[in-house]
């Protein structure tokens, strides 16, 4: 049975495909068209998934999309009639978007340039947050677990929680539009001068520089209620009264201003994009982060009481807040966590597949998504052709010599591009499309930013560490294979790995096992043999663009930037 899952007409358009319950492929459209967080329809992602499975669209049994325009319809209508005052063009755009979602068969046939009547597949609309819930629980190792999906909005819901048992998922609670922690975080991100879709992570990185002296104000902006619920003070927002301009076409999505003038009355002038950052804005970021954590733990305490499960599955865009995630085991009764590697909307493509296969079709669970390497891979022949065409000096190495040579270059202070195997699904480079440097050198953060990344100086870089060495360097040891947890670096190790230790002594770590990524594990092991440190600094292989996908993307980035060496498959490429 072949099932195709799609996230479309929303940020991070993506596709995933499973065969008899096994995940064959999952990938974001942005990796192919090179438009960050691309919305629209994931045409190239769908085509890749079909190619990876070796099938055509005629072989599909089910196709689903992670939106259901009919879900909560009566609530949408009542709210629109009673609250929105400036919605003429906005309602028109929402209806057009919903029409595309509803006519999935026609949209897919148009994207693939084939007649709609050639499909034998059944077409489905899966409610957004149920797709999120499926994306984490049904691919986890847990037979029974609490589930939390928390993001901005999807199908009129911002937060949904429940209990998963076997192939069943029971919804135990939800928060409706316009109340949303994702919306609060985005509004504050805009206020702090970061206007682009996906900029919320910058605020998470800024927060440790400040003090939460505005926490009481944020407790007024979002209040908690019994039953794990929360409510926004809507005086601080525009999305409920005037709507927010959004674009979900084929390019990068845009989101209009969400915060109201009340935000400015409370906190002073909003920071202009690119303007100076001072302690006032840092303290706002710190206060926002602290309040997010309070509200999340409030929900999770209630969820644990409802389910009695010590196991938690996490998804939704807010689940990318790795600082929050890293504190869950410290501040709630949960003992184990599984977070979907593509926790945002891209991951709903995977969720659709398993919702239809396990929940809808009642097929038994047989797959655990223990890594995110689900995108394109390239054979050495393709890589060699690209390298030869570039005219750059290159050498083919054995696997053993490859990792040893790369480890030596890193230990010598060089910037190494590392392009191996299948591309990662989700926003994190996890050792297959990575730039890797020495974490012992404090200056490497500034060197990376000057020569390649051009990022704000307050943003941290991540450590990749051998899974069996975590307890030596971090205060918590729960696995974090998808870089979705921030833990405190042990005090006596912070001076040893300063380039990956944030200002508050923390690190957003990736735990690396040989079973899921042997070549990356060997690279870190060989670096450890040279230096006595089983940690490298890992950042995504890109330069203000989506993570590289193809060998040509990697070569282009290598030539544009001041990277020292590129390890492309079995090839060492130099200048």
C-alpha cells in the first residue's frame, strides 16, 4: 500500500511517501526550488518521493493533505461573523486557499501534468493538528504516550493534546483560534525586529542575554486556566479583529503584523529590523521565553494527570523551541520524550501518511522514525561528474581516510563542508548536509559568521556529540538525535567547548549514534582521537538559503564562501 502525504499552501510545503508502513521518503519543497520555507504546492517534493519509491502516481492507494477546510467549520463561520471587521479581501484569499486544499486531486494532477482521472487513489483531508499528532506518536517507539501538538494555527486550532494507544489517538483537549502560544511568540518576534517567517528561533537565542523582568506583563498577555488551558489578552493582538495579511503562494511565505499598539504602549517602540539590540529588547525576549515555558509546563502537568503516561510525544512549530523542550524532564513528571524531527508543518506530510495507514486503515504499527535522513542521496558517479565540471582539485578517499582527513582539518581550525548520504528532513542539519568546525576554539563562532553564515552574533551554534559520551559533557542525558533539546553544559567542560556553549552555559545538542549515521559518528570519533573531545560544532550547510540538497548546491556554496575543504561523498574537494 502506497500513501502520499502532503503539506501545501502553507509554510514549509513538503511531501512524504510510505510503502506498507515504511517511510520511503520525506522532503521539503524549499530544498529543490531554493526558496526558504516555500509555501505553494510541493511539486518537486512529490516527484522526488515517487522516484524514490520507483513508482508513478497511478500506483498510489491514498493521497492526503494536512488541512481539512470542513473541520471546525461552524466555529470559523461564527467567529468570522461576530469578530472580524476588516476581512473582505482576507476572507477571499482564505477561501481560495481552502478551495485548493479541498480539490487535492485536481491540484496534484495539475502539478504532475497528468489527467485527474488517471488516479486510482482515494483522496483525504486530515485535520491539521491530528496530522501533527500522528507525525510524532505513530512513528515513535511508544505504544502508549501523551501527545501534545502546539503551533500557530491550523484548521482553527492552535493546540491539541491527547493520548495515543496502539494505532488510536484520542483528543483530550484543544485551544481554539484566536488563542495561540505560537501567535504570541511570532507577534513578539515581529516586535523585536525579526519580521521573516521562521525568525522565532532568533528570539529563543536572544533570550539568555536578558533577564525576565517583564514576566508579569507577559502573564497579563497570556493567562492560564484550569484544565491545562490558556487565553491571550486580545488587546495586544490584531489577528482576531483585523486579520493578518499572509501569502501562501509559490514563494517564501510572509506574515503581516500581529501585535497591536497595546504592545507598544506596554513595552515602548518596536525595534526596527536591523536596529540596535539593547538590554530592553533582550529582557523582553527573556520574559517571553520564560512565559512560554510556564504555559507549556501548565499544559503538560494537566496532560500527565489526564493520561498517567510518563512518555510524551511532541509536534507543532512551538516544539522547535528546544530550550523549552530541554526543561520538560526537569519541570514535569514526564520521563521520556519523542519529538518529531520536522516538528513544524513540513512534518504533517509524514503525519498524514501514518494517520491514514495506522489510524484510518487500522494497519499495525511497524515503523519507528529514529532519524531524519529521508531526502535525496547521490551516488559517487553523480558526485564525480559535478566535481569534474567544477574544475576544482579533488581526490577520492576511502571511508576510513575520509573521516580521518576531515577530522584533522577540523582539529587544525579549518572550516569543513560535509555532504554525505540522504538529506535531512526538517530544519536541522544533522551530519549529512553540515558545516563542521572545532568547538574548542572560541573564535570559530565569529569566523563562521564572517566567512559564511552572516548570522546575528547572539545566535549560538550547536554541538554534535557521540551518544555514548553525553554524560561527560551535559547535565542531562536523554537522547537528542534531532537537535531539539537544549541542556546545560557541565561547568567543568564549558571552557573546553566554548564555541558551542551559549552565554547561559547551555548547548542545543545533537546526540550521534553509529547505528543511524555511521560516517558522521566516525568523523566525531576520529576528531576525539586527535583532540580528546568527542564533540564538533555542527551548523547547516548553507549561506542565507535553504540547506543544500544536491552536489551542485554544495559546490556552489563552497565556491561562494570561504570554506576550506569540502567532503562530498567519497571526494575531498579543495581550492
